C-alpha cells in the first residue's frame, strides 16, 4: 500500500493546544495530497462544522474524532501520573452511531466533572464504543507512558485490558516525533501491539501546519512550532523560558505521506492501518435537516390545529374586530408556517413568552423581523401590530428562505438567567441548551498574554496593552502608525516586532468558550447525539457550537437577550407603584397611548439621556433635526440612525423633504404608495421587497429572495424561481429589467430602478425590527416625561450603558430632581425614589460604594430594619462591615446624617480616626446587651476637633468612592477658573454667534470615533457641564497634539469655534442644551492640571503655555487628570448605534 | 563520565542515507563512525531575540535553534574496530560514544558531548 491518513490532528479548537485553524487543516490536507484527514481536538467537537465545510470545499474526506482525557487505572480518578495529568485516548467516529457516542462521551466528560477539567474513563468509553475506533493515544496515553518508563509488563497488561474492554475497534497508536527516546518508544509500542495481536496504527499528533517557517526565518518568530509552544506557555501561565518540560521537537506537523511512511519504514502495516481506518469511516455532518423540539400537545390536537386555534383566539383578543384582511393574512402566514413544519416551534415560543411574562412577571419584548408576523402578534410574542404599522411577514419568513427564521425575545437583563433556567427545566435539558460564543484573542488580551509568555516586564506590557483600543490583533501595526494618542506612549515599534508578529499569528483564534448572550437552542430530544455539551461559567448547559454552527446543523433557536432597558422600565414601574399614592397598582406602560404629547415634546427636545436607542449624542442631534411627532416617526428615526444611512448621507435628503425644503421625488410614479411614508427615500428592507415585487410583478417571497442576494458577489448566478432569466449575461439585473419590461415599464426606467434598488438595498433597515425597538423607546421616553425620578432611578440601578452614572445624575439634576446622597440609614441596595420637600428625589444606592459586597449591604439592611443606626459605633457593632468598606462609607458621607442628641456631630475626619480605633478593639458578641448610651465609646481623648472636608475634598471623595458627584456638579468646583477663562456655559452656547471663538470646559462623558465617509478620522466628545452637555468635534489636524489629552484626561478645557448646524432653526425652542451646535476644537487642555498650576501660583497664561509645550514635545505624554475617580467614568466607542 | 563540548567539527555524511554521518574531524583529527546509535531532534529557545542579536553562534544570532543530534560510536581513524558484537548488539570498539549535532538552519555541525 501507499499513502497515509492523519488520524490524530489538533486544531485551534483544542484551545491553546493547537496552532492551526480547523479550516486550514482541511485545506492543507488537500494541498499535501491526502484523500482524508481527521480532526481530533481535546474533548471537543467545537471545530467540527467549520472543518466539515472546509473539507467539502477542499474536496477531502472529513473524519471526526476527539482526543479524550481519561482516568487511567494506574491513576484512578485522574490523579497525576508520571508527572503528567490523566491519560489520553484518541477516538474516531466510524459512522452516525459512533458520532453520537462520541458526542455523548464528550458531554459526559465535561458535565460530570468540574468545569474545565473533562474526564472520561475506559469503562465509560467501553459502554459507548459502538461505531468508534479507539486509539491508545499519544505520548500521554496510558500504554505509552508505561512503555516510555520501561515498565513493559504493565504496558502490555494495559493494552490487553483496553482491547478486552473496547473490542475490535481498539488500536495501538504508534508515533515518532524524533525527540530523544522517541524511536525507542515507537519500537516498544510496535512490539506490544504485535505481542498482544492488536493492530498498530501510525499517527503524528499533528498540532500545526509546518515545522519551520518558509519565510521570515530568523527575522521574527520561528515557525508554527513556536506559535504552538507559545500557546502552551499561555496555557500554563508561565514565561516560555520556564516551559522546559514542554520543550519538544518541531515535528508535530502535518507531514506528507512519504515522510510518514519513511518514519515507519520498518512497520508499513502501521501506516497501512491509517488508510484502512480512514476507509472504514463514513460519516459527515448533516446540514440539511431541521430538528424541532417535541412538546406536549393536548389530546385531540395536532401542532398545526393547536396553533391555528391559539392564533384565532389571540386575534379576537388583539383586535376589536377581526376583519377579512386580518383573517386572510393570518391564514397566509399559517399556511407558510405549516408548509415549512414550524408549528411546534411557534407554540413553544408562545408558551415560553406567556410563562415568562405572565407567571414570572418578567418584561419581554420581541425584536427583529419576527415583529413583522401577525402570528407572533396574536400569540403575544410580539407587541407591535404588524397590520397597523404595515410590517411585512415575508421579511421574516417565506417559502423561499434558505435560512432559519429565528425569533428574538428581549427580557430584563438581570433576570435573564431565570428565563434560561425556566426553559431548561420546562422543556427538558435533553432538547434545550445555549449556544456558545467564542472568545478570541484580541489585541489587548493577546498583547498581555504573549508579552507575559515572552517574559517582558509587567510594566512594559501594561503600557503597550493599555495603549491599544480593542482592535483585532491584525490591526495593531496600523493602530500604532495611525492613532495619535499612541504616539506619546514611547513605544518603539522595532522592539515590539516579535510581540506583534506573534499576536498576529494567533489573531482571531479561540481563547475559550463563553455562554452566548442570547442563543437558546430548542431542538429535538436527540440533540445530545449531534452536538457535545459542556457547562458554562454560570452553570448552564452550553453547546460546543456557536450560532453559525447551530444554524448549519439545523438547530432551531430562540434568542433570549438580556436588555437592561427592560429592567430599568420594570424598576421604574415598581417605584411608581411604591411611592405614588395616586397609583395604587402602578401604571401599565403596555397600554399607554402611543400619541402622548408630553412624550413627543420630550423626544423633540432631545433631552433623552437614558432613553432606549435615542440617547447617544448623534441620536439626540438627529432627534432635534427630525422633530418626530408620532410613533411611526420613531420607527424611521431608529432606522435612519445606522452606519449605512449615515455613511451614504440618506439622512439629509430625508430631513430636507420632511421639512419641505426639497420636493418629494419618487424613482417612479407607480412607487409612490410604497415610498410615501418616508418621503420617497428608501429606508426599509420592506420597501425594497415591495418595490421589486411591484416593478417585476413577482411574489413577495421571490422579491425577498432577490433582495437578500443583491449584495452577493455571485448574484449573476442567482436564478429567480418561476421566472426565466431572459438574458444569461445579465443575471439578476437581466431578470429584473426583463420582468419589469413585461410588466409595462420602459427599459430605461427599469434600468434606473434596478440601480436604485441595488444601491438602497445595502443601507435599508428591517422595519419590523425598528418598529419592535420603537416600543421600548417610546415607553422609556413616556416614563421620562411623566415620572423622571422613577425612570432615572431605574436607569441608574440597571447600568445606564452608554453614559457613566454621574451623567445620569447630572441629567436628573437638570430635570429638577433632588439628588439624595448615599446614607446608611436611607439607601437601599438599588436606587430608590424618596419624597423630599414635597417632590420625588433619587436616593443613591449602597451598591455604589466601592468594594461593598452583597453580604455587607445585606447586613446593613437587616440591622437597619430593626432600628436605624445612631452612631458609627452602633453601625460597626450591628453589621459585618470590613474596615475598608466602613471607611469608604464614612469617606463618601454615608454617615453624615446620623446625629445623637446632646452630642456634637463628628466630622468625617473624626469618624475615620474613630474607625481605626474600633477595628483594633474586640467586637462585642452579637446578642450581647447593646447600650445606646455612648459614654463608653464616645470620641477618644486624643481626638481634638478635626475639620470637616472642604467642598473639593467632599466631591473628590464621592467620585473616588462612588464615581458620582452627588453633593454638587464637579464643574462647580472649577467655576472660578472657568469664569477667569471666560468659558461659555452649555446654556450660553446658543446665544453665541455662529463661527465665533469660544472656550468651553466640562467633564468628558463620551467619546466616539465613528467611521466617516471622507475617510478622515473625527473624534466626537461630549462634555458635561453644570448646565448640560456640550458636543465637541476634534478633526484630524488637531488630533496630533490633542488626541492624548482627549483620550486620557477627564476634565477638558477646549478652545474652539462654535458651529451651528444648517438645520439649527429646527431645534425646538425648549431645548436647553445645544443640540445642533458643536464646538470644533482648536486646542484641548487638561483642566485639572491647569487648576493645579494656577493653585501653585502660575499665571493663567503661563499655565496654558506649559500645557502647550508639553503637547508639542512629542513623546511627552500629558499627565492624566489629577482626579482619577473609581470606576468607568466615560464611554468610548467606535460609534456603533448600540443596543 | 561525560565531557561537554560545543566545538565545530567537519562531518562526512553518507550520501545514501540522508544526513547520517560516517566520519568527522575534530581538533584536526579524523574519527570514523562505526555505528549510529540514535538520532533525535531538539528545538530550543527562540523567543529571546534581544540576546540573539548579540549571540556568538548563528543559531543564537538568528534566534532559532533547530538541532538534529546523532549519538554515534566512533574511533580515531586508523585504530581498528574489533568487530565483535556485545549482548546489546553493539559493536565492540576501542572508540567512544559521541553526541554530534547539526544546526538544521545552517547545516553546520558541532560536537556536543563525549561519553567515555
């Protein structure tokens, strides 16, 4: 025989023990002339789908297997053996049964053991050995370990024991990696196989593509083998110089068949056996079947019958009168669902949503194209009426769709795990699981890990890593060149070559698997036969398949996404019910009118911080220009604020037409009805579908199919069903023009329309999705308009997301809401609304105190429940607070409101002093007689009277401990300096003449660097000033000097030019802020530094001069702000619209 | 008892068996190889390039270490082998065991160790 098949190959899915992607393995095998190749990752089949697709593309036969970690009899329970861990065996699936057994064995190894330490055993493998070849394993196999140590009788006994347990499928794996002693081991294993009469099979334990890099040798990293060693070091968390035990040869690569046969020149039967096994394997993944869950159906019903019944009942609930139009649409949708066999899926999703919303009381919202379905609406899955808002079912689902429709349900973020638990328990763990999400090496993490492995000094790694934003590793060299804020960091590109080269090599490779934030798989009970499962960090059953894998495998999915806004809304409703006596049961935000004047007034004023989808600086600017006044406008607004429309400048023509500055124009008069809602601008996917159908006369199903293939590179090859492609060279375009012509359009019109369709299709947005999103957007704005304190308390409790909490607090202040500081006698673990001086105020939460644990918060609340704390000593005695947390509480002012009659109140300094004394005293046992008298623990004598904090100290303490300047706006403390500089306030900016020079100052709250059409990089910064936000734009020419200050300082002073937007006249008169006005920066300074210099006696001019010199001297970074408060105080992003 | 060296040697290889040495010259003296006992490969520190640039040898300079070792039974040229085989199947010789290695990146040979 000739040739060879590699039956033992690791890929990057062996997570840190493989340096070749599964796809690359397939292509390399084909390139090196192999007919088949196996993928055998450690305890995983995570790479299987990618491998299968690549094998199909490369024309090589895939063989699926895994290297399983097993407890060995020599070391039961997986105890360490010969200095290594438990043993390894290589499993190869021969057929479908074998693959199912492989999946189940892998799942069992993971689920029955501690997370991250999968372990199987000979006994377990023996029970599921059907359809499997079991190879004795690499050098870490039980038999090889004994043989290498010279314990030949033991090795031979092990081999016989395994052979007996497994049966005919058992093989002795032989290999020679040319390391010291490898040849001897090879001979010994061959001898054992011969003596025990077990076939031997040759392998090479492949971990990477090639031994030595063909290019760049000596010029950077050495080779694939080096990358493999690097991964080992990262895995072991030690520098490479400490990995002596791992030092191997560079022979673990995909050797060619002749090389492999050379290695076994004296044992050709072992090489032949690899071919025989490969021949016997006959299984590939099934990408063509959908797998639906089983669910209990009441007697006498079929899933289709039940679904139809529920839909008709639902329609009568949703609509006052079920018109013929509604009835027809329902029948049409049900027809498609039945035809595609999806009835059970819809029933299941409806069941889940009903239970989660009605029984568990968790807010839900449907998102995505599913909102376009009347079935989803009448079943209660979605709350947007697709008839009223003219949403298209075909965008969601139609008979021509070649991808799985999926329903996305948003739930309250902090209760998402409850929902997952419920689904798992209610529908069976055997048919439900969550997809995994692959965490890959990204720039910052890669730099840290590779730097550590290379033994770079920790501080040096830190500088390099911190300098990088979250870009992919392959973008590092470009980032180093391009980003001005890195130029000051003193990084010498040359020295870091090797670091970057290695980061580049592992770029995008998986680091570990995490739970997908939404993808719940609802599949059939044999799910475990098709995909292995492991435990996620949170303890959920997680598939070794990501979203794309699951889709390829025909696994039906329900996306359950945690959305903070839903939690915020729920919190706000809870607070309304709690504190407003006029609402006994709270308000039902689901039934509020959708045309509330106050809500739209708030939206038009763009004071929408905290509102869903419309709070970003860009969105607020758009709102001010757009001036929405009905729900449909919100749907358009959400669709317009996307990278596509913004980039292609669809926004301006739309607004010009909306406000009547430009006449409305239609691509063709016959399309007026379709495009009227958006003034002739194509905004929605649904419009593209309707235009295609109207022009060509095809069905909506076909039109959606055409729309989805418009962007394809091979669009020319796409035929459209039912319609002949009349001009072969024209492909889709030819079909479109031809069909349009036979539908009565002139050829010229048809060609123009085709161009329009193609250009708009890529920017359009799914209207159903936008409409679904507009609902929580509207509800949040309604709450902010009517119950701002309750609403913002909800936003603050559930992490505002886009902005730091202190900005939400500043916003609340602008709404006239009193801010009540953290107080051990009043604060809860969440933000509460409290009546103060006759109006609702927001009481800051205890959880904001740095370092406080849930247990500590709990102990405060429990003790306070008995009676309020009367003194520091009382608090100390009755709670279990650690010293740093108690000190933080004092520091932030949480004890300030306590006072004891007849005793002078103590300053924070005195309390801190006393706290030190308390922690050196033994604590009285709980339950001991507690004295309320304070004579025994009054202030100690050494303590004179220490002064209270100054306002600056107080605010600094608040920012340090909670990140929130509760007593006053931080900028209040700089009012003298900003007055001296002549800074314009946020309120004053509107009065400033266009293009005049101004100074502004504020706290940086957000910076965005979106992609801009011209290719120029622009930084948008939002500064928060006492009177509101100020938007600053930093163009490229200023960035060289200013970028470092912009990115690294917190309090900014900007000299610039006030620019008013063309549409500034549209800004609503009640706008207190400056939407439509931006300050184009000329210079940016660090305000805190300036203040310090002023304090030190420098003149204003001298202080500014100092900063200018610093910025000009390249490589001399400006100091970070003097105030470095705890936590995340500003937001920065690449400019995505966020969720 | 072994002695460690790291000295340049000149090796004559068997043209039939790729790279397998048949004789070498060390300190101006030629040694004939009677038997290759074993061969293995080693890969070494490649990551410390700062040191590499200041290194003496080629492999230190280019930051790579890829060695192919040969453990051989050899005797100074001119001294006769006895031709007897011992119980392990090794040829009895008046020579000694030498570890030689070839730098796979440059092709140069060095003597690493002498077992006597």
